[in-house]
């Protein structure tokens, strides 16, 4: 083991959104052989592990987060043999593999849900999900006022086997994603078995979807004023972040700990209070969680520093490392969030150096190393996210951050697949952003990520550990990492003088042109050794 502890305490993990990464067979949808063919790129980028979004058999009502078989691979993405080959090849390239586990809900085509629909109210088959009688004299009112995260209500009424209008079932996401009842022993046992299935195949860990959502208040009270369906949950919510959920993770941790090789869990946990987040990372629960407090912070020195401080203080209480995240497949890409255009790119470059210098691990969402912006002008007809459709287009949805990667050439699909096909259209301007174009350009975003990751791997100061804030004025953040490293970020829109501590330090890497006297241009970060 390295002096920094097990790998997950300091790893840089690259998120592979499989359907948009690389397409091996020309159907316009990325697949596991496509990922396998690009492992050398990921190794050379310098990341430690890959997190693969769901590739299991699924009707794709929510891009694979509606799983109909947890122990196989969807033919669109390959075969189980392809998954095995990818795991083996990734390991041979020195890359670990984290797979996505979706325990809050199944697909409505999962054999369990089909059986539940065919069985009567009160049956063992229905008890695996959250079926309830409706309100009003004829049961035609939904059991409560909960809303789906994707818009519309969170309940759908079924037709019973005899053709009569029947019970309602809960779906916190799309109607095609019925929620499981996690008080049910069969549900718990099934997921223990699914964990073992993938651990036996050699995966290094799991990303847990909606990890804060598995337990629901059994009384199912209405959602009160002041509580929202989406965003980061606050305490007292009837279906997010209930205390009962922790017991599930204690059981999972015991399973993972029985395997060799530091298998790990990372939770997708949207809670507002970092202290509540830390509860999931107690020593007998999950190992890490995505740090959404950092992700949602605006590009502003005070807000960024507060996000770093809050996260680190609370996680230290439970001995867990932070994981820093700027983008993923559910949020607007940060080049665009930070202002778009040249300003957005400049800030994204600085943010990368900030993130990779902070203590703990980090996530890189595919394409952020190319500086891809959100594609905001996708026409409605090509959009596939249920959020877009369930809100009648009021919410644009998440397709704009899921457009297939540009690898090479000057025309779509820019090397994504063997032909022109890509499941979402790629913008014409992406010829400038291909891997091929950026690889040879020392000033590109790709070169910045490669350099930063190379230094990060070589410098004992980076990765696990702590930070010390250094005095710096106004819009400037400066912190030291031991031994002998300083990161300075000017998040303001005016040049800033170098803080006193770094005037004699050696400049290692910068996201923009630093002056000879150490002056940092606006929206620029720099790394120094001291
Ligand atoms: C979070 C996933 O990241 C998102 O893509 C999905 O739609 C929801 N969970 C529901 O599974």
C-alpha cells in the first residue's frame, strides 16, 4: 500500500459515459469494445480508474438507469464476455474499474416488476416495490403529493389483472423506474448477490446511484412546504436521506471487505449539509461520495474556499477523504456553467488545477479534458432525456452534456465510430476539439490535464493529505500542500499579484500566462514547488 493509504483515498477517476465514449460497431452508440480500444488513451492521460455508467440490459427509458437485468450486458453495449475482457485489459493497463449500481429502482421490464403487475395487491411480488392504494372513494387520487425528479407526479396507477383500475406504485424518477422497497429482505438479499456477482468478475468498486434515496418514511406523508423534490436534500425530507439507509451500506461494506484488493463504494448522495454527507462515510459504510458542494459552488473565491473548508472539516470527522468533482452526465458542463466561451474555458482550465491540487481524490467526466462545452442547441426531436419530455420541454434535460466525444478528423462522428453515426449530433465546431487536434498542441486543455496528472502522480504532496490556506487577497485562493507545493488561483476578473509566499517559488504549471513577477491573469491558476 502507498504511504497515502488505499488507492481510493487519492485516485483520479475518469467517468466513462459508455454510450458516448467510443463506438466500435458503427451503430452510433458507444460500447464496451469501444472503451477497451481506448484504454491506452486513458492510461496516457494519467488517470487511475474508470467509472462506467450503466451498461446492463435496459429498455433505456433513462439511459440505462432503468435496469432489467443486473447480471448481464445490454446488446447495444456488448456482451458479458466484453465486460470481462474490458476488466482484464483495464487492469493490464494499470486502470481500475468501478461499475454503476442502481439499487433505488429497477426497470418496469425487470422480471420482478412484471411479476408484481401480474400478482394481486398484498402479494409477495408487490411487496418488493412500493405499491399503495389510492386516495378518495374510488382510489383514483395518488397516495400522496410526491413528485418525480423528472417532472410530473411520482405515482402511477396500474390496471389490475381483471382489468379494473388498481393500486399505485412509487417512482421517484420515470414511471419506467419503479422504486424498490428496501425494508424487504428479498430486495436486500438480491443486491448482496449482485454485488458478489460483479466483485467475483473483478471490479474494483461500485458507484451507487441515488444512494440517499433507498429508505422512505413508511407513513409516506405529503412533502411539506420547504422541501423540494430535486436538488440537495435537507433534513426531515420524507424520501431523501433517511437514517434507515445506513444499515443497507453497513451490510454492503461487510461484503466488499471480504474481498481482497481494496474494493470500494462511491455514493451519489445529494444532501445539502456536509455533516449529513459524512454520515455515509463512517468507517463501516461507504468509502467516498461525490462532493456536489464543490460542484455547485459558483466560480468565486469565497464560495470555492467555503466549499473546500466545509467538505474537508466534516469528512475529517469520520476519517474519509474528499473527492472533487466539476462535471458529470447529469449537470451542465462546467465550461458552460462558468460562463461559456473563452471565459468559461479559462475558468475551466483554472478549476482543473484547483481540483487536482486539493487533498483526496478527483473525478474527470469524459470530455472535460477536451474542454467540451454543453451543447445547448440540440433540437427537441433528438433529445432523449426523460426530463425534457416529462416537463414538456421546459427543462432542457441532460442530453447537452452527453454528446459523443470527438476523437479525430474534421467531420462527424469525429472518430467516435467508424461512420458518421452518433446517437446525438455533434456540433460542427468540434473539429477543433478532437483528441487528435489537441494531443499535439501544448496549449490545449488536453495537454494541461496530461501535465497536471503527470505532476500529481510524481509529487508526494498531491493526493491524500491536508492543505494549509496561505494569506492571499480578495479574489485569490492560495494553499500549500506538504512537502513543498503551493497552488494559487485568481478567480477574479483582474490580474492579481502573487501572494507573498510564492514569490520565490518555482513555477511548475499554470493554466494561463503568468507574469515574470508572478502576476496571475484573471481566472488563472498556477502550481509551484517551494
Ligand atoms: C442519478 C443518475 O446519475 C441519473 O443519470 C439518473 O437519471 C438518476 N440517478 C436515476 O437513476
